[in-house]
């Protein structure tokens, strides 16, 4: 009887085991934590301790850059604005762009100093220009982290200086890195691929060595302290695909570079990119109640590209699940359903779909009729 039960359990588990064997085996990395993300879909292709809280060191500067680009967009600061260097900024320890107290520096030079030279002094100067003080800026960082869904992050300064209450995770770093690329694509393309920057007669190279080793890599950021180890967030675009690799806690600059490239190559070599839907393409039309239109087209705000193990694209199936009752008004971009994707009839992922166009409310008679219909639904 016991042998029969064991055999029966194996039969039940066999489909799941077969599906698991279909997924490529990620490489083992010499790092504390890592994460590989297919940026278009948000899929996690490989991970190790992605939610472990660690010191981010200069990877913090991704959040500082995000808030800087947001301030430029909002008009809080201007790209050619001159900023007077405070003593606090001038005294910043660690990596620097060598700004001088009392002198004025253009905002764009501070941005390059922060991104290319990893200047802690540049970060403090930008924080003070945007928020009045670095402490106020840290509060902005934490509010933005919460808005973006970075659930395990706490920021205490703009540059990533060691602090017991300054921490994040690989998953949260992937969120802010992905948001920066998505929300500020022109700024990302302009600054993160720069290989060097010269300021105050001092030329410093970008510490991201992958910019020289792999032409598909066009950013992002390095970090290092004794506690954090050597860290690197890198992004590469090959064809229509963009991957984001977060590697934390390696033992040297060479190791973080090597392990990051290993992770990126794994994602590109063992997965195919499948565009299921184009930006604005209707997945389906969903019922709308109390609206001026009876239905609304549901789709994606950008090309929906899914990473699938090589050779398995034809075995994908999709199902759209609507959030019902969907009641007007519906705004363009509003999440209105979920696309459930399966591979060989096993769950592969779930992705929110949005309204492609808006649907305003109907007149009083239309609303009344749908109210009655909803009673009987």
C-alpha cells in the first residue's frame, strides 16, 4: 500500500517536475545576492536571495538620479542652472568629482559627476539644490521608494554612505533601475553609457567595465564599500530585448564584472523573446457598466515581450481575466484585467492589462439601466 501511495504521489508531481526541467538552470554566481530581470515583462529569470537586505553603497545613486531627472522634468531645477557648492558637499567622503566649496557648477556637470565618476560630492550638491538639504532629500527618496513599491528599502543619504538604517535589496534595486530606464529613457541613454568625464582638469573613467567589454551594455551603476563588497547593476539591449542584472556582494571589481556578464549572457542565450502583443494592440474588448461605451479595449501600454525558454514559444497559451464589474469612468492606462500565461498548461506568469482608451460615464438613463442590470447580475 505504501509503495502504491508513493507511486501515486510521483504521478501527481510528474507534470510539475517535467515543467521545472524545461526551465534553464541559472548559473551559480560568486556573490551574496543577485537578480536577472526581463525588463519588458518584469519576469525574473534568475535569482539568489533577492529580498535579503544589504548595504547598497553607490547603487543608492540610482534613486538620486531618478529624483534628479524628475526634478528636471518638473522644472524644480534646470539642466544649465549653476549650483553653488556648499561646504557639506565639498567635504563629502569617498569617490568624488572634486567640486570646490563656494564655486558654481552646472547641474549637467553634477549629473555626469554623479553617474560617471560616482561623485558623492555631486550627489550632496544635487540633493541640496532639489530639496534644500540632504536630510530633506533622503525623505524624498523614501517616499519615492514607497511609491515605486520598493518594500525593503530605507535611505538616509543621497550617495550611499554607510548607515545602519540605509539598506535595500536586489529586488528593490531592480525596481528603481527599471523605473529609471522606463520613465527617463533619454536621460538614461545620454548619461549612463558615457565611458569617462573630465571635470576640474581631472578625467575619471566610468567604473562599469562592461561598457568596454560588451557593446550591448549601455549602463548602469557600480557600488563598493567594505561592508557591501563590490556591486554592479548592468543593463544590456540585444535586438528587442533588454535585460537588467543586479549583482551584490562580490569580492572584487573583476568578479562583479565577470559575474554580471555571466548572468546577462545566460538570459540572452537560454531564453527567446516573444512579442505577444504590440503597444496599443487590443487583447480583447471588456464589458463596461454605466459607460458611454459598452466595451473598452484592453491591452498593454508598451510592446509586451515575454522571455520563454528557447524552443517553447509555440506552447504558450494566454487567458484574459477581467476585473468585473468594470464601472465607468475608465481612464486610459487604468489596470482592468490580468493576462494569465501558461506553458504546457502550467502557470507561467500573470501580467496586468490596461485600458487602451478611456470610457466616460453614460448619461443618467444609461447609468440607471446598468444599475438595474447589475442588481440581477
